[in-house]
């Protein structure tokens, strides 16, 4: 074999070896955990249980959903931030709750920008303003009129201090000059159950978690956020139709991983999750509950979105005096 042929064979072998090493670096070595920092039954939990079996099939490893609720989602977030940075421990959470935490809590044991790394956004769900069947309000105007005649009498459940539905509630209170008692629960599912049982009067919560209770008649819907009415609730007006602020939005759910995880693993996660969220069955299941699958084009895209949102949230939280 001449020198040229020997070189070509060596170069080909090296290319195959490098390709094999890249593929090997992207492989998962054992179970993957999706940590949900809220109680079972909320938006984050529902989405995690949609995604887990599909991701498991894609990577050839078990994918386990674990609920670690408390402190407005920060106990679970802290757990992932301090996990082994091998890309096998994921956090699926309301992104606003994470971004608001440094401004809301007196001390947060992790740094969202340095201890957690973005992978992808998962979904957006509008909020439903749901009220207990114990109340007879048939419209938002009736709710506001009663609130002004009876200040402090109505209670508003939230997923926790600093959760996006808490921040949105405070925006609504400011805009309408209302006197509501705001109660923080351990997650959206607990807040929803409180309204269904009559323990609290109302809440704003993502459609993924709350729509089934509205459709089953366990809770009444007075308004929804987002650009247009929901197909499932055609008679329920949007906040914009009611003349309420455009920034009364909804819940953005995303997946992050322990910072320092191998970039090849993060890239593989983003690719596989994008495929999962493009699956028509998954998209339909999310849509059936009023949500929209919204995978990020890249981790950097999600990182840029989070940076912008964090700054805007810090400004509002300071002005509203929201503190744990």
C-alpha cells in the first residue's frame, strides 16, 4: 500500500472514530429524571407525564417524573441546580416562577443563570379566570362590582408566591384597584382544588390544569388570557375583549438541566424534545387542554427569552412589593 492510500485509510479510520466518540458522548447512561417543582396534577406535572414516555423511547432509558414541591417551585429547582451535571436530571417548570424567584425570595440557594442551563421551552397555556361554584358571578363585571362593594371578602388562590399566576393576579388587582385576599398554595393543582372545594373563591391558572374542571362544571370560567377565545370555551371572553392589560398572559413551561452538563447531552435533549413536541398526538393532547406546544429552536433562543423576561419581572415585582 502506498503512502497516499495509507493516509486515506488512516484519515477514514480517524473520522469514524471521532464520529463514534461524538455518538457515544450523546448517549444516556442510566435513568433520566424530570423534576417537577410543584404538586402532582398541575400544568408542569401534566406536561412532564406527556413527555416522559416519548423521551424514554427516544433515548432508550427510563424517564422518571419526580414531584418536589415547595417554596413556589424553588425546592425542586434547587435540587436540579445541585444535581450531578451529567444531563440526566431535568427541571420542567413554569419559567416565570424561576425567573421571579431572585426578586421575590429573601434568599435563593441557587443562581438560575449559573446553576441551571436552558434546554427548550415546552408550551404556552393561556390562563382561565375560574371561580368557585359557591359564587354566582356570571361575568367579570359582576365579579368586579361585588369586589368593590365587599372589599377584602374574596380570596384568590395562586400556585405560590412569585408564581406567574400570582404575579398576573397582582397586575389584575393593580389595574382594577381591587381588594382581594391572595393565598399561596403549593402548586397549581392545590390552588385549583381549593377553588373547586370552595376553600378559595377564584384563581388564574393555565388551561392545561384548569380546563377539565371548567368543562366538568366544577368551576366557572369568567375570562381567558391570550389573543383569542378558546375553542373549548367559545362564550368566555378574553381579557383583551374586557379592556384588561395585554400583559395578563399565561404560563410558559420549559425544561432546564443542571449547568455544566455535557453540551452534547444538552444538544441531544433539545433535539429529542423538539421531536417529541412535534408529535401530532402530543400536540393534540396539549391543544385539547387549551395549550400550545412551543419548542425552542435552540437552548440559546430560550436563554435570550429568559433574560428579557427576568428583567421585566424584576421591575414589576419591585414596584408591586411582592415578597415571600
